[in-house]
C-alpha cells in the first residue's frame, strides 16, 4: 500500500482514507462519497481489527461479507481497497500499542477496556501505510473521533480528520453493522435510542440547559421500551468527553446487541 501512496504523492494527487471493518452500509458509503468529493484518490481499508474487541465481545460473529463489500466499493468508484491479514497487521512479536490518556477513561472506554487502544493502534498503522491527506470517520462513533483527533494531533501524524454526519434510517435509528444482529422486534425497539436524543434536542431548543433534566428526559424515553436496557446517557463536551457539554451520548443493549448513538443538542435533530 505504501508504494502506491508514494506514487500518488509523486504525481501530486491528494489521498483520502476511509477506515472500515467491512459489513458496509450506507453510512460507510457516505464516508466514501465525502472522500471522493475532496480527494483525487480514495482508499478504503477493510480490516476487522481484533485489538478493539474485548474477550467477551463479538469478534468471531462480527458480520463478514467480502464479496458484497467489494462490489459496493467498486460501484462507489474507490481507487484502492487495503485488505491486510491479521498477521500482516500484527506480526507475532509486535508489542506496541498506542494509548491516548484521559479521553479513553470514561463511557466507551470504561465500558470496553482496551477498546480505544485497539482503535488508535490500528488507525496509526493505517495512516502510516496509506499516508492520506484526509481520513474520514462517522459522527456516530463520537468518542472514537475525539480519541483519533487527539492522537493525530499529539503524534503530528499530519492527516486531517474529517467527520461525516451520522446516517439514519427513516425512524432515526443510526446505521450500524451491528443492526444486523437485531430481530424484527428488537429493531423496532431500537428506535427508542434516537427518539430519546430527539426528545432532548427538542427540550434544548426550547431553552432547557440543565444537564440533569436533559439526561432524565433521555432515560425516561428509553425506559418506555422494555427491550432497551440503557448503559449510559450523558451530556459531554465533544472534544474532551468531560461533563458538562451539549453532546448527548447513549449506549444501550437491545436484546444481546449493544448500540451507541449521539447528537449535539445545539443542533436540531435530523428528520
């Protein structure tokens, strides 16, 4: 991959990178479209990263459909797909992990110990391999975005981190590869997550600023759906992930599936 990137650089072509773990959906393709609009060359990485899965998480059952993904990326007009093996990314004696302190301590970091070290390690390796001008991430993974931005700034990695708005279903549910795990009944119930963000955004637009009241609104809406079990619902600063702030973040289990979502309450909820 690095040789191709160097050749593009010598030709004066800008490079956009879209990191993915496959199981592509319209949200991923929105990242590709954003990269396509801003760069001469678009590279999509396709790698299910074992480092960001905990021992009790879903690495083995994470959706994998390479042929379907390849067809979607080909149709989207990407210039290259970087599809390394696990052994190529993490040779047997590899001992280095990238850790961002502070930002990785709470919420997703607390719920999934080691997860963000896996994210930052693989993103650092992808940036080194592709050497993009810009890398594209979805707003749905807001804490991941904050962590990656901090890492790139701290390590002077050079790439601009571009954030693309969350793509949602008609009922507001954020697109996620893990939505494939939901039964029909669970899929209906999962819409309560985005509905709770919509309720908080509406209250914020009407002048409510008390984070405790806004959080209570989210919890109350989630509580109306018995299949949804909230893990957290908080208001944080989007850059530091410390309280207070206007970014509403939620994690909840719907059946056995863990979903996350977020919305900046200073903006109207889409739809």
